[in-house]
């Protein structure tokens, strides 16, 4: 009897795989009635068998080495990257390969196509994100002439992908009084507020861009005009490129240089009761589609 060669054995195995197909070129695995071009039925009831489909797995460096192989004919190709590339290691096609996960080759992007992330778009909580968050400790700022400011909170963060970043703050202000702590009764206009500054610490750098602000001005007319708690708050969403950043929340007070009594205010509130007004800061970065 003639021995079957190895290539013939492999071809015969492939033939068996396609037996479940029909005249329309549909192929089924574990099914004789495929409902699409490729229909895979798992073994859900068998706890001893793993289910799923595994895409080709390779590192970002290995994928980058194949740059010239992917063109129009490979549009829609899917791979799984096990190790991402650093920002200074990417090419025009692998510029988005900055996280582990599934990637699809999109021939329409860039000048000659790009790999784009398929699923890894979970928001990154840079700061806050907790319903009980109290980020800032109370800070009293006073001025007897002009503007005085103090850093209430600062945070450094890094983005590995181009992201939509949303910044939100809500900060109570209390104990508004003269610079010496006495009740404000002089009838002179005064101001307190909060500025948010963003800096990028790696190239291309920028420094202290004022991205958010909220202020409160008042002219008191009685002993109890400024008694109580004010609330400063604002939010903004913008797009940032990958890189290293720092953000600062700076409270300030202002009194006219000719004002003889000045102004002071406490940013943040240290109450512990059920009506506690907490300082809240949320910074959330959501990777964009690519």
C-alpha cells in the first residue's frame, strides 16, 4: 500500500474542515449548518474545554518590522499586540500601538494606513472619580493689597494615547473676612476665585496654560453680607496628545491696593457632619478612537 505523504495529509485535514461548508462558500466549525462566511460554535457545556478565537499574537516591535507588508489587500486585518511600543519607537503605521490589545489595520488612515485599537478605550481616572472624594485640605489665603494666591492641589499624569480629557472642580469657600479676620463692613469691592493651570513637561512643552477659572466678586453692605459658604466650580473638555503633564488648582483673593482692610478666605471645608461640603476634583482621560 502506498504511503500518504505529509503534504497530502495536511490537505486532507483541510478538506475535512470544509466539509461542513455549503455551496455558498460558508464554513462551519462544530456545526454542519454555518450561518455566515465562518461560523464557529463553541463547547459551552464542556467545562474542560476552552472556547474562543485567538488572533495572531505578536509584539509591537514585531508588528512594526512588517510595516511594508500591509497595504490595500490587508485592509481590515486583525492582530493581537502582546507588548506595546514606546512613543519614540513608533512609525507612521504603528503610531497608535501604545497599549496591549487587539488592533485592526485601516488602509484609509494616515498616508499609507495605520493600526488602530479595537477595544482598549477605557477612561483613565487621573484624579477623583470617587463619590466620597475630598482632594483639597483647607487653605486660607489673605491679601492686604493686590492678588495673593496659593496652590490648593496639583497632579502629574501621563497619557500614552491621544485622549479627550475632562476636568471638573467644585470647591467651597468660607470664612470670607478682612485680612485680619474681622468682619468685612467697609463696602469695598473684593474678589476671590480659582484658576486651573496645565503644563506639558516633555517636548513639545508648554507652561501654565489657564484652562479653567471661576471667580466671585462682592461689595459688602452689612455685618453678615459674606457669612456662609460660597461654591466655586467649573468644567471643561479638551484633547491632549500623548505626553507627560502637570495640573495645578490655585486659589486666589484680590483687594484693591487702596483698600485699607484687605480680604481673606478659606478654600476647602473641613466639616465632618452630614452636610459636609467636600472639595471635589475629577480628571478623566478617555482615549480617542485611534
